[in-house]
């Protein structure tokens, strides 16, 4: 079984389902559930790969996740018509959509307004409520997690109910455990091999759809394939925009 293949992801989810009930962030808050796993996907580099994973979860695994979108991303346009339709399709599959935010350094009040305005923009173009957010590149700004930022009527995926913030060495006891494949690595434990009996009853699993493919690749080969995919997409978009685009470049 190849690492970061869809087969591996399916095995991870099926294993988690034997230990936890996979539910939505909102259900944890509404019903005070103490034993749960919440699934989150931060969309970076490829909306297409996110859509593929959303179909796998809905149609093959029968689970629902949260997909967070970056409004300010130099590698994809969250508001292009194609990507709007893809995000709407993810929503129709039963998943939730959130904002993936990498804010500049600012005061708390300014930060809340900054997040709120970005969420309003997504809601305007997507045509549905965006009720949650998660921060991006927290390793370069860990203090933002410590604040447990609150935005009225929105769910912070890093709030205390879903995330246990700590600095330095990992505490012996965590209120919520957090597994993530950030940078194409499992930094906090590999989901297939860990001893789930020693884990807390609360788990957040974060994965990044750009890392996952049918065959599964190591980091450099995954990026090489991703660059080819996005290059092909760009060429097709350019051809759509102008009849003068050379066919031989496709």
C-alpha cells in the first residue's frame, strides 16, 4: 500500500470508524458529544484534488468532512467559476465549507473583522453559509492558536473543543488529540500505527487533499505530478480565454 494513496486514506478512515464516531464540528458544539472524531481538509494548491477526495468520502466511506478554502492563494482562484462550481459540488455531497485564513499581524478586533469579511465574500459567491474557519501556516504564527480566536456565529476549528494548544514538549494528557499530514508528513503520529487505546476520546484529523492521489507519491514526485496537473489546467484555461492559443502547446 503506497503512502498518501486513496487506498491508504480509506484504510485510515475505516480504522478510525472502529474507535470513534465521525461527526461534524457543529454537532460537537450543539450536542456536547464527548467521544468523537472531526475530519478537516485544508485546500492548498488544488481544488480538483479536494473534489476527488470529497467524492471518495461521500460515496465510498460514508463520512462527512470540513473543507476549508483560501480566499487569498497564489496557486488557485477560489472565486473562479470553475472552482465555485467545484466547491458547491463539495457542499452538495454533504460536506461543510470553511475559510482557510493566513492573516497578517493585527490586533484581535481587527482580526475578527478581517476573518468576517473574507467569510462574507465566500458566502456571497458560493451562495450558502460558511460557518467555520481554520488558520493557515500556524507553525509560523503559533500565537494565533493560543488566542482561541472567537468570531460571532462562526466555528473556529482550533477552538478548545477541537484542539489542545501547547508549547514545548507534548503534555502527558491531551484534551483533544490532533493528527495532521502537514507538509506531506505525519508529525503527530501515523494514523495506521498509533495505539488508539491510549488516545483521548476526542480527535481532529487534518489532511491536505493536494497530498493524496490514486497511486500515492513521496513529496517530490507528488509535487511534480501536481505541477503537471496545474500546468495542464492553466493551458486549458488560456485556450478557453482566447482562440489564438496554440493547439500544439496542449
